[in-house]
C-alpha cells in the first residue's frame, strides 16, 4: 500500500484544488450545510476530506429521505449572492461514509477499521436528521460463514431495513485486509449491493440497441434480434452485451420498424467507430433508446466486448437468455448501464466462474 502513497497524495492535491475551484459555485447554495458541519466538528478538528453525501430530508415526516430531484429543486442563488438559511424550503442531512484526510494526515492507506476511529474523532455525536454516520454492521472474519444462521439473519435484516428506508443499496467493504481507500478505482474489497441484485438474479441492465438483424418466419419484415450495448464513459464507446429477441410484443416490433429509419439507421458497412463488438448485424442503429433487459446470469464471451479485459484477459461479458422488460424513457443512452456496472454484477452473481485461464 505504501508504494501508492505518492499517487494518493497527488489525488488529494488535485481534489483540494477542485474543491477550491468549486467553492464559490457550490458552497453558497448550502449555507445550512456549513452550519451543520460547524456545529458537529470537535474543537480540535482543523481540516478534513470526507466521503459523504448530502441528502434531501423531510424532518417533519419522521426523517424520510427525499429524492435527488427534491434536492435539485433548492434555490440555486446567483454568482453574486448566497441563499439565506431562512429561505431554504428543502432540508438536508449529511451522511458520512469515510475519511481520506484529517488534520494534515493522509489516511488513504489506513485500513477501514482505523479510518472509522479517525472519522468518529473528527466529529461529535450524530444529530438525527442533520448529521449522521452511515448505518453499518460489522461481521468479523470468524463469523463470516454462510452456515452461521445468526449472522445471515442479521445481514438479511440489515438489507431489508436499508431498502425500506429509501436507500439505493449497500456497500460491502473489507475492514482490515486490503482495506485502504482507493480513490477513483474499483476493487473487490468494495462491493455494491443494490435492490435489483437481491431480487433473485443480479442482472437487470439498462442497455442501448445499437443494431439488429432482419427477422425470419413470423417476424419477417421486422427487426429481430436486437444487438444491445452498455456504455464506457471513459472511452465514450458502446460495448455489445447480448442479442435480445424475447419479451417484445408485435406492436413493439412494428413501432421499432417505424422508429429506426433514415438517419437513425446505418448499413452493415457503416459501423460507427465508437461501437465495440464482434457481432455483425444486418444494420446499425444510432444510439437513441434505452431498454431494461433481464437475463439468467452473466458469462464471458468471445464475441461481446462489454468490459473487455476487466474480468477475462481477452473476452467480454454477456448475459444468458436475455429478455426485454420495458423501455426506459427516463434515460438518455449515455445514462445506460456502464461496463463497470456489469463487472460488479458479474462478481456478485451467485454462480461463480473461473475465468483466469483461456484466451
């Protein structure tokens, strides 16, 4: 871990510079946040960088968490004026997850158990509805056994409480072993568990149709199957995940035949350079729509390029037995599932695969 200290230090310096740049743009919008932090800090706390989230909350209704849209509806003020606390209509609560820097000391290489102690030392007790530490349960190594019914029951109860309190999901973190804070990097020591992951099959994805084949038999004259892709925000590329040909109604097939025309459709030889796939559909589509797709499980694929090289050195990730669930009219193509979302889901699925060998 110490070999990465210079890199981590540079990250903190960049982060500090970013905060300075954003201070005038953001701080003036949250005068109540400044008050909450000032009221909560211990007298010896001088400087810190924490991993936290500001959430809209309804304090008059039992501390119910509100949507991000509610938070976004707050008055933004202007470049030359701050928002007055008395004029704030949407209250906020600060939820603290972790700490990276405290009173001049860089903590990224410290294990999570120690970072927790530092974090609790920076601030006083929680103030419900204003400043709260993220809810947590600790499972020690000796108890981490699926045969331990008491622990499994405790974890399931914690899941249920999180989901019923409007949380998006949970983060499972290693406490002592390989438990440093790795900024801007995905790691097996941090695993995301979302509501969709525990509804059975860990595999609900929002994908973009990027191509199709001409249908046969009863589907002659329509497009079927469709080639679906995820998005890599780093390269701004769409990477194929699977073909899908089930779950559609006849009316939907007709609608898509009418939708993908003219500039929305390209010939077989006009594959966009930002499409990554080993498939060769009869035509390509411009990225226009987002569909929710659910399948049986994830597998490595020599044809599909989703997350190529991130799980297997020369193969991507695909979905077995995919089916169409619904159109996601609330999402833009660039807001679809990412390659890293698929990597996380692959690792979370219950059917484990050995993908280290082969080519």
